[in-house]
């Protein structure tokens, strides 16, 4: 009997104490198998320790899930990139690996046709290393999905919160907006489909990041290696921002303080991509913008999107890189799974 070929697509969903969201997300994927073709889903539990791994195992062992949904339980919470790596390493090392790997946040609901829209675009353009969906907030409002790389100029605009001033200075905005498929520097990690060949060439996530900026750094590497990254607006995903990370933003909830690891991730990104000079330029750009914002506060009032304690946390955690910030920890595709993430040694 001839051996059946493996499906060209695998979807990876990382759970950390979000079992209800995972079940709802996978429910929304079921009908996509009729339009996008058969695919499998690997749910990774990142050491939740709250019983959700067993709950997910029990749920997906029943029909109709057990033929295409599997659970990969991990012993530790190694972070977003590391947890995804553990699934991608196993997928890429199979005798018949998938051609595409789609990373999907658990706090998402896939709208009809979203998976096929991504597959159609990435399959039609061999130079694409990855494609991403358009994210929607639960009320239907658009959320940020595709972006330009951080730069000193964009950090200045972020610091002052004055997009018009940035435009006058010739700083192109961070957010990429378009209505048709097209390029961006980096794509949201909430719903991004990678070409396996690109991952084999550039390596997987740098596991020196715990959370945040890991996808930006990976796509920076992909871009330098010659792979294009495209935003596909026709692929629509509802995203409950912050449900999976505990750090919400945008119009969905009140703005809350950001954890230390987000500032550390930003610092590491700038060190890896621009060295000490790049980090200092970005920090000074942000600081100059923030000084302008503070000077204008009596006139403009306090910004509604101001992040509590951002000034103090940036000064404390963004200006002084650690030795590890200059050292990459990129998992090659053929590395045996299970190596502890580099950030744990910090």
C-alpha cells in the first residue's frame, strides 16, 4: 500500500492557563479543514500547572478532535518562543514535515476562510517566508497586525505620542495598513504562517526572549536572509488581546503596567539587531519624545494610552544591557527538542 503524504499545514497553539480559550479557538478551526484542506493542530501546554493540560488532553482525545488535534505537555513555562519551538522542532524533524507551520494564539477565533486565505497567498509566492492575518478586536474594530521595524525615529514618535510630528519629520509610521496582500517588516505573532523552508534556513525563535519581541527578531533574521513577509487582510482573526499573556492593551481594557520582561525583551532586540549604539539611539529617541510629551502635558493633558510607570521602568531596564543580550540563542531546526531556554540562566 503506498504511503499517504502528510498534510502540508500544521497549526501550533500554545496554552498557558487558557484552556477555555484553546477549546474555543480549535472549535473555530474545525470548519477550516473543509476549505483549506486537512491539517493538524498541536496544542502545547507550557507548564500551566493548573490542570488545564489534563483537561485539554481529555477534551481532544474524544471525537471529532482526536484524529487531528494532539497535545504536547511541557514541564516548564519557557516562554512563547521556546514553547512554539518545541512543537516546530518535532514537526520539522518528521520524515514528512509540513510545508507550512501556522502559529496561532489561544485567545483567537478564526473567521471562515482565514486559513485558506493565508495558504493561497504563501503557496503562490515562493519567496514568502511568512504571512499573517488581519486582527480584529471583539467589537469588530481593527487591531494592529503588520508593522515596520522599531527604529530611533519610531521610538521618538512612540515616546511623544504625536504621529503628526513624526510625519513632519519624515518618520514612517510603525503600523502598516493595506487592503490587499503585501509586504511588511514584521507580522503579528498572534496568527502567522511560516514556510518551513524559511525556518530551516534562518532557525527558529531565539529562546533568550521570554515573551515579546521574539517574533520581531525572527522576522528581522528572515528579512536579512532574503525572505519576504506579507500581510493578508482577507484572513481575519478575532483576537482578545492580553488573554493569553496577561498584558492587555488597546481599546479592549484599561492600560496596565507592563512587566519587566517586556522591557528586557525590547532591550535584547535592539542589542541583537543594532548593538549597543542601536540600543542607545532607540532609548535616546524614546526619551526625547517623552520629554516633549511631558513638557506639553499642561496643554494636552495626560495621554489616555499612557502606560503606568513606563518612564521609570524604561530607565531602569532598557539602558543597561546584560552580557546575554548580545548572545543569540537560536534553535536550529534539527536540534533535539527539550533544551532549556537561554533566558532561564539569566
